[in-house]
């Protein structure tokens, strides 16, 4: 070896966001003039520079290279000791590479950010926001969460109450807000509140939100009921005061006219009136009427029994089985339950289900496959987390699997995670305010999430699937 090196100091310390310098002394112990190239290598190489990068030395002379380390103040610069190295390549003997090694300790720093998703929630009996806690420091953070409001009008339930977050990661905490008093009548009320993220030895990080408590019955209903009751009372009062009195005048007229004379008997008739002749056509007409009645009755019965029955609802499983009978290979059929419109007809193999750009969210999806040994998945809701389908797994081909819920009180579908048991499945989702998100495909036999980014809380409007 024709090179001698020395690091001064061999171990150094640096704060994220600042820099430190280490001197590398190099001596040419050979007998010829040589040129040396210096290159930092290892995990710290992106933050290290060598000045000068090339050094020319005569035999027996010594040169100095300054190594400057400047780690950023981000979670990438993890706290703790980090080994580093500098590769020295001589120009005359490129195979005789020398590596100088040292240690650099990055000091820890903590920084936490918190955000409410969404900042405003509405409800009659409860609100369910989420708290996103981001650790943008370079060391693990342990924190607890709590809530408070100025008027002590709300109670708080936070799950989980304590979190541990690695550097550069985030944790989501579900919060349930409940008003201490239910508003039965009247307009909505805005109740501000704050959730705090507390760490030992540090000031708490507060996030402010608003809970809009709605009245169970709207205020105008109270006014309408009051008007109806008042009108009813007024009508009854007027009717009772002006009710006509019913009395008979028959006896008064009888007394004024005197006693009634009996009617004289009618004169006897000389001969009895002849009996009417029997008509021969009467039975025929009667029989005709009966026949018409029978025919009419039969027609009525036929009309009642001949009404068309409503066709049964066609599901995704029905559509994919029909497609499998007429075409070989893998197929996927699906249909969407659109808010305000109900279940649509099923479509297959890349066609659009839903109503892209119409502002009507999808509440539920029905999916069935063939040639993939079934499909499995769960629906995603920002306000409620993950919800399994019913059934959430169709283990065999040609069976229905549902995401989400068709109940009016349940939220719209915001995303889903899914897979097929044999092969892979691809999807593209149209998200409110984001349009088409781009096709996403699962790895064979693996789960994949697709839909609205969880932090945006946006519903789906349309989907396309292929296998």
C-alpha cells in the first residue's frame, strides 16, 4: 500500500439541520507522484461532501481533505451513531483502493404535528372525527390524547388513548364526541372543542374542531304544530258558539189546523185489473245477462290472475355466470348501489359502474368473479374505519360479495381493499373532486387498497374492474 490515512476526529457529533467537519489526512508513501480521488460512501453519503474531491501528492508529502456532514432536520436523519466511509482511489494504481472509516452521531430532535379529519362534524347524538398525529422528528414518540371544550357540553372517547409513533410515520386516533344534552327541537348549535396530544416534558399540541349538533326535530316543525293547534282550538270554539239548534214544527202546525178528518174509503172497483202477460223474451234476456255476468266474472278473474310479476333483481353473480357460459377465461362482473337511485344493472370486464361526475356517491358494490377461485375484500370509511362486506369473502367463483351498506343512515363508500384467490385483479375509481385515480392492480394473492386517500374523506362515484 502506498497511502497512509488518518481521520481527525474518528468519531463526531452533528445536530440535524446543521453541519460538522472531519479532517482526513492523507500521505503518499510511494515513490511516484500520484493523484487521489475521494468519494463518501454508505448511508451518510447523500449528506457528505469532500473538499477537495481530488488531491495530487508528491512522494512523502501529506495533504488534508475536509469532510463536511450536513444531515437535514427530517425523519430521514435518524438519531444515533452512524458509520461512514470515504473511498480513496489512486490514479496510478486504481486497483489499490483505500477506505477510511469513521462514526458520526446524529443528535435526536422531536417534532409532532396533529390534524383533525374532518375539522367539522355534524350529528344528532354523536360525532366521529379522527386525529392524525405525525411524527416528523428523528426519534420514536410516545403521546397521550385528551379532549376539552369551553362549556363542558361534550364527552370524549378516544381510541386508542396512547400512541407510539416511529420517525416519519403517522397514527390515526378515532374520537367519538357525545353531547351531554340532546337537542330535540330547534336549530343546529355549533360547539367548539379541542383535542390535545401530550408528550412528557413538552408542551401539548392542540387541534381545534367544531361539533355541529342538530336538533332532532327542526324548528319550523314546532311553529307549524303551534299554528295547527291554535287553528284547531279556534275552530272548535267558533263551532260550539254558533252551533244551530234543531227543533221540529210538526206539532205546532197540527194544533193550528185542528183535528184531521179521516179519509173517505175508495169506491169499490168493478173488476180486477188483468194480470200482465208473461214475456217469453225475459228469460232469454235474463239468461243472456247471466251469461254476460259469467263471462264478465271469468274475464275479471283472468285479469286478476294474469298480471305480470316483477322480474327478479339481477346480481353480479347472475351476470358473471351467464358470461362464463358463453365465453371462456377469467371474468369479473359488478354493479353499484348509487345514492338516490338504488342498484344499477350489472356490468362486466372494465365497463363503468356508478355515475362519474354526477355528484351521486356509491354506497355499496356487488362483485362476482369466474376463473379466479373467488374474491375477498372490505370497504373503507374514514369516519368508521374498515367494514367487512356481507359476505366479505366469496370463496368460490360465481358468488356475490358486497362492499359497503345500502342503509340510508350509513355513510357512502370511500375506498376498498380486495384480492382474488388466483391471479390478480385491477380497478380504477372515480373519486369526488379527484376524478379517475388511475388503474391499480393487486399482486397475485395479495391485498391492495384503492379509492379515496384516507385523509381526504371523499366518496366514490364510479368504478371499473378487470381480472
